[in-house]
C-alpha cells in the first residue's frame, strides 16, 4: 500500500510523523502538518484491536466465555467499582497464586465482597 503525504498528496512518502504516524514527504509538509494540530494516536485501542485479532481459544468448551463478553467486563463500571476495593484485589491475587485455585475460589466465595464481584461478572456474561 502506497503511503500518501497527508499535506500535498504525493505518493511514496518516506517519513512518518512521530506523534500521529501520518506520512509526509518533506520538512515543509511536516511543518504544515504540525501547524494544523497533530493529535497523537491512541495506543490503547491499537493494542486492544491487535490482541482481539490474534487471540483465539485453543480448546474452547461449552463454558468458554466469548471474547465480546470478556471485553464487556473490561468496560463495566460495576466490575471496576468492585476491583477498586483492595480486599477484593488481595483475594484475586490469592486465587491467582494458589496451588489449588479451585479451593481458593470456594474460600473466596464465602466473602460477601468477592461474591459481589462474581455476581457483577456473571450478570454480564449471562446477558
């Protein structure tokens, strides 16, 4: 795909703006580009899109959560509010580092603060 200068329209540009990554062909075009209000590329969206494209479940089952639902968890205010609690984060860390995570989850489910997080997640996953 040919790179076209964002200012003059020339094809085969060899330079890219270090801030927004748009191509330009000369220092004059770069100066004009900067004067017109160059905006940085949002890296978070770029990483998220690449991660979603490249990630596939190796052995999906009937209990596998679809990627769209996992993405909804990321944007849930209710889940974010639960995770603001340091006690919930400590419980999550304990589950992730335990040699027997099944038992650690069973123990965590006896904590009302953790069941609040689990309920928030299940509400999204099951909708």
